[in-house]
């Protein structure tokens, strides 16, 4: 996977979340693909085989699908709109058929009153299984801070 392919993958990721196509977002993960949102202070100093304490953790696709069902059917929150921005996207081949993607991100939230704020900022670290279509084997969102204004309902 090259930087252009990684940029397209992250654009599709953002579009699926921003347009509330949550099932399309979930389909971007392999069956054993994981998704975590972790504050940066919980990642610093860890060994590679350690799992940091996460704000949101989905260890495989079943958990990701359950998250989508919970958002659709059980979670109550006011009307909100999110916009994901990615920058400084770097992609490198990790092994045959797998790539590592890293990017900075910012997520903005607009509430029903029209007020917008910076909801979260940090970096994305992903292992991608190459192929048509590429899928996330793991995707970790590392937030610059654990302080997120409001509720963390949607994936970042």
C-alpha cells in the first residue's frame, strides 16, 4: 500500500463515519480486526506486546458490529454532526500483503445549535491487509488527551 492508497482508505473511513454509514465503517475491518481508542498517556512507555487501557476497545469484528448496533438501537444522544480530517499520511509495507499506515487526525463536532468544536485530535496507527478491498487488521486511535468534551459514542 502506498501513500495514495492509504489516503483513499482513510478518506473512505472518514466518509463512512461522517455520513453515518456505520455498517460500511464496520465492513472496513477484517473478521479478526481490532479497533481501539487510547489516550496517548496510556501508550507511552509500553512494550510492543502490552495492551494499553482504552477508552473504547473492540478486539474483533463481532465487537465492532455490536458497537454499530448499540449506536443504532440503544444509545441516546442529541443531534450531532462529525467531520474527520486526516493529514501527514504515511504508509509502509510491513510484510507481504500487510501495510502499516500512520496519520494525524482531527475530529470536529457540530451540535444542533450550530456550535462547532474540536472534539478530538491525535494520530491513527493501523495495520492494513492489502487486497481488494483493503481491510484494517488493527486500527488504534491515539488521542492527544483523554479529556474529550461530551460523550464518546461514535468511533473516531
